C-alpha cells in the first residue's frame, strides 16, 4: 500500500540533495582550477588530461557495481561508506603535492562518487512510494545537481581569488560530514535479503567493458579518428558481450538483464541516453563559443550559462506536477520538441551578433529537457522492483555517461570536420595547429603578427560557428525522431508506478 511521504522524508531528501549540490559544484570547479594547480604541481599535458578525466572514468566504470552492491549490503550503508570515502579523498586531493598523487586522489573520488547516485535514487524510491511525490523528489535532486553545475564556475572564481587551488576540493567535505551525522537518523535502510554474493568476475568484466569504451569515445572526441581509441571501443564491446553472456548464466547476476524486458524501463533508459547524447554535447560547443569566439572569461561564461541552468531548474521542478494533466510520454516527447526549437535557435547564431541567440537557445533547450531527465529517471527507477531500485538508478546514470561521451565524440567529430573544411589559413601561418581546432587557431594567432592573426581568427571563428550550427541541426533532426519513438512506446504509460515485490520476473515486452 502506498503511503504519502511526510516531514521526515522531505527532510531526508534535503540531506540527500545537499551533498549532490556540493559534489556537483566540486566537479565543475576543477575546470577553472586546472591552470593554477597544473603550474604548482608541474603537471604535464598528459597528466592534466588524466586529472580531468580519471574521475569520470571511475564513476562510469563502478556505477553498475555500486548499484548492485547497495541493493545487497544496504543502500544507506553504502551511501555513508561512499560519503566517508568522498570526504577523505577530497582532503587528499586538496593537499596533493604532485600530479600523480592528485590523479590517484581523483580516482578515489570517482570510486566513492559512483556510490552516491545509485544509493540516493534507491533511497528515494523507498522514501517516496507515491508516484507523483517520487517524481517531485527526483526533480528536486536533479535540480540540485544542475544548480551545482551553474554555481561551480562562480564559486570557483570567488574561491580561487581568495584561497589556494586545493580549497575547491574541500567544498563537499562539510556536506559529507553532515550526511554521516544525520543520515543514520533520517534515512531508512533497505537491502535485498534474498540477494547472494557479488560475482567478482562480473565486476572485472563490467570494468573491462565500460572503461575502454568511455576512454575510446573521449579520445575520439579529443583527437579525431585514430587506431588506438577505436581499438579500445571494440575491445570494450567484446568484453561487454562476454559480460552479458555471463549475466544470463548466473542465478544471481551482477546486472539483472530482466529489467530490460519492461517497456517502460527500456524506453525511458533509451530516451535518457539518446537525449543526453544529442543535447549534452551542445554544451561543449557553447562553452567554447563564449570563451573563444566572444573572448569572455570563464566567470563571465558561467554567468552567460545561468539562464540555461535556470531553464533546467524550472523544468525539473514543474514536470512532475504537469503529469496531472499530460501523460509522461507526451511530456517527454513534447519537451524534446521544445528542445529542438532551442537547437534551431542556436543554429541561427552568428560569430559576432549571436550571443543573445545562443543564450536563449541554450535556455530553451534545457527547458525542454526537464521532462526527459526527471520523468525518465522516475520511470526507470519506478518501473523496477524495489529490490533492484539502486541497480536501476545505476543503469540510469550509466546511460547518461555513455550518452554524453558518445554525443561529444560523434557531434564533436562532425563539428570538427566542418571546421577543418571551412577554415582558411593565411599564407605564412603554420596551418597544422590552426586547422585542428578553434583553440589551436587562437593560440597560433597570439604568436604571429597582427596582420596575419586577425584574418586567421575571423576565419577560424566563422568556421567554428559553421561546425556548431551543423551539430545543432543534426541534433535537432535526430531529436525529433527520438521524441516520436518515445511518445509512441510510452503512450500507454501513466505516472510511473512502483512495481510490487512479486514483479521480480518481468513479463516480456511486446514487439
């Protein structure tokens, strides 16, 4: 029987949301802190890349394992273990004395961070059993994550002006201490009493499948098509196939593949991955547009992105309430069509006068993405049996990681191809670096005489805008297709219902 959540549950949600906000800030502030810490630690370019990327690699690799572990040992217990680990690794990162030490600390942060989202989503499914309340709680949780993304550059700008670079890693420590203090009192515990032991070979296979794919996609996005990243993606796919075959044979698998038999689960998970792939990568272009086309500082660039983050917050919080009148399928599909309008607005922007168009288009795109993120996550978590709620949450986050990495690789490659085709490098200017990217052209322009640098920058910025416009149009067209498919597959689905415990054996999805 469903019981409406009371004051205790909503206070518990605040306890879960505050660390999410601060962890999100903690992730994004590194973008501004990297130049200073690289100088202090004498980090090479390769070490700088690992400082940035190793956190995401570890989070993506361990999400599935941590989701299943939370269902087995207790979601609250794993959350508190992860909070303690995240706090300790944050202190280690803050006081790192070398680049390898910071890379190791960031890897530990990623492993600890992988416990937070699955455990939190699993606990939310326990605390909020009424579907609309659960969707609202997920919306609040998502809003805190996006709020951290918006506040990250601003907070980093302030802290780096007054403190040393290590201070940005200490932001999440007080929240983790608070979670450890009040979590055992306010948060319920839940675990699957019938679950067996973790299958360690499955853990190894999941890491062997996920990490090479994420690494390969990031390298393809960064450096274009190359044999090693392609080989990594293929190797990850092979290990993924082996992982799936092993899960089908195990009586108590690490990943319960029967979850995918539910139409609501599979369709919502797919919409999250493809929606993130098509809309998330645009952020990369927009960030470069603000800083490299218009020459804005990171702090001013963060301010220009605030309307977009505001659109996300409004949409996250409003979407659950709109399900009173509109089915989730039509809200998600309709929201994607709104995002298409934002993408097309971005596609109309020019290198000189397009700042307002990009800011507005980004805000509209994020406004339309709210139903997909909030209601899609609710459908994924709510359609899974309670014993698999953390596992479902882990799959939800993993699909987002894959979608974002794939989007940057695919759309980034498309934008780069257009850039390289359109740029005109003046005679007497080294062409290699300038043709690689807009950042390379800006660097080259600073080293050559003004009479050569100015036309190079004009051409590079125009070529970059052509690439961004092409990526926005491609995303818009494909997003229309995704919206139609999602609205069709989920058209009979109401607000996500938590399935009864007896639903451990999902019925096969209809063709």
